[in-house]
C-alpha cells in the first residue's frame, strides 16, 4: 500500500512539537507494517507561517497524486486535494478552532484563518480521524459536521523510548525532589500556574526543583514571572533538548506535571508513563481519557496543583502505585498497535470508495 501524508507542520520536534512527533512515529510504524509513506510538505521556509501554509495548500491542486492508494491530510493541510479521485482522509491531531480560544491578537486572527480551512478539510474529506473522544466532540461542535469521526489515539514507540531510558539512566537519584514539565510555551499550557505552585511549595518542601523543557511564545512572560517570584533556585529552564537528554530528564524526575487546559491528546503524558512517572494534570479536555491513572485536579488552580505535588512528595508508595499503573496504561498506545488501527481505518475508506488496493496487513 502507498500513502501520501500531507502536512505543513515543521518536520522537527522543536517547531512541530507533539504534532510532528505523532506524524513521524505513525509514518515509521506504518512503514514497519510494509506500507510506503511519502510526504508532501512546503518548500523553503519564507515569511509568515500561516501565509506559507495557505500558499502550500493552494499549490496542492497542481500536485500529481496518481499512484497512491489514499491521501492523509493532517489538520487543515490537504483541503485542496480532498475532492480528488484518490480516497482522502482528514486526520486531526488537534482542533485549531479549539486551540485558538486561548490566544490573542494576531495569533488568534491567523489561527481563525487556519480553522476555516480545517473546517473545509473535514467537510470535503471522505473520512475523518482524530485522537480522542474530546477532540471528536469539539470537531463536531465547532465545525458542524455530521459524518462519522473515527478515533485513533496518538502513539508512542515504546521500544525506542525504553532503549533511550536505559542508555540515559541517571547514575543515582538526585538529592532534590524534582518535578518535570515538557511542552511548547503556549497560553493554554498554563505554565504560569506551575510557577505559582513552585512559589508555594519551595517553603513546604526543602530543595524542591521544577525543571521545564521547551520554549515558545509565552517564554518572555513566564521568565518575567519567574524573576518577580525569585524562583531562580527553584525553577530551571532547560530549553529544547535532544531525545537522549529528554530521556535523562524523565529518568531523574520524581513527578511529571503539565497543567494544560486544552489538549486534544497530549503525547508527553505517554512519555511520562513510559518513564514510570506519576502524573499531576488537570481534569479537563482529553486529559482524563489519556491519563486515567493520573492525579487530576481542577483547572486554573495553582493551589490544587501545589497540593497534589505535596501529597505525592509525602507518599512515595502512592507515587510508585501511580507509576506502575501508568506503565500498564501506556501499553495500549504502543506504535505497532496504533498503526494497525490507523491502517484499518484507511482500509475501510478505500474499500468503501472502490479503490483498487493491494492486500493490507491485518489491523488487529
């Protein structure tokens, strides 16, 4: 089988974040099942991302696509190809119209343009796949589509991550109780609440350390708050890390915490579970689906986040129990298993459209 993946998401973890990770791991897992995956991506990076993305999608009308069994367009990308003779699947990693609620100014305006294109994409596509029940509900509500939405969750290559953890294992446990957070710095991630919690906890837990991986548009505001609260000895900004360095950070952490209020899924939660870390997060969006064993608190409350972390600090047995349960849950998201489910949805579409495809691997 031969697929064309269409995406304008930057093909690197720094800019593409979880979306890149999901697409990259999915393509690799499908190739492991004998599927050929080609990519259609923009040319050289020039100018504004939104304008470049729109221009890329307009150019797709002229792109040859004969010879593919199906086209998979991610998020808004591919809406100009969705009415071709080749079966077309819109695969939404996140719902842009849902994410833009937390943005302001020019960013919100540019995301509104992208959301309009994403709505067009899901309406034109023969099938729609998204990653959680929450995302499917928001997709129907915000884009007004009545067609069936298949749910295929995000995936993690457990073999790769376990090898990384083994190769980058800490020689000894750190002397400080450590809370790790990993994300792109967007308003919806609510990292300012994590800083507020850090400020509360430094007086309760001697030597507590918060280590934050990533960067993004919210960084200047967060660094100002960090300085105002004099958290230099409590919170460490790590920037963007290699996968090996990130594995080492997971290994040294005692707790993983991300207080995001909008997640269509949240791949970092899978990474934390694979690393056997208890998770503190908020009870909102797709988080309860992805992290059923997590210590989930009410959103928008630094006090609740601090209380949850303090409770885990006092109770190492509970930390161990949550970590063990997380190791069990994450097995459901292993890359080969999810890739087969994704392939099963493609097979369903190609059969219903009468596309002449070769034999597909058994998706069970």
